[in-house]
């Protein structure tokens, strides 16, 4: 009888665990979005600073390849954010909750319950 109570309790606790896992997933996704915004702002700020520095030194903007500069800046700033994103994705994989199967649990213990 104690096992039956334990199995029913695990099924009921599954809902709470599922809600907690969903909240954790939402938090991780919000962190990923915040990091993407931060990375974009950092690239824009760095690019503006570099343009101002080149402009102050007399280099005209039309002689620079904006695409090449932007690509380099993105690659330089993206590395730590890519590592963070990998860790966030790993956390997302680990937030899954195993669904208990009450019927399977009861059938596996059927002989004990009847006997």
C-alpha cells in the first residue's frame, strides 16, 4: 500500500515539477535574449567608437569597409556570448522533467498488491 501512495504522490508532484521546469526554461530564454541584446549594443558601441577614432585621425569613412569592420567586431564580441549560449542550451536540456507512469508502476507491482 505504501508503494501505491508513493506512486500517486509522484504523479501529483509531477505537475509541480513541470511548472518549475517551465519557469526555469522561461528564465533561461530571457537570459539568452538579454545576452543577445547586450551583445548587439556592445557591437554598436564599439563600432561607433572605432568610427569616431578613425574620423579623428583623418581616415574617411568611405575608404573603410564597414562590412569587414562589423564582421570583425561581431566575431570578437560574440565569443564569450556564444559560450554563455552553449551553457544556457545545456541548462535547457537538463530542465526536462521525467513523466511518471502510474499504470506501468502499478502493473510492475501487481503481484505484490494482489498476493
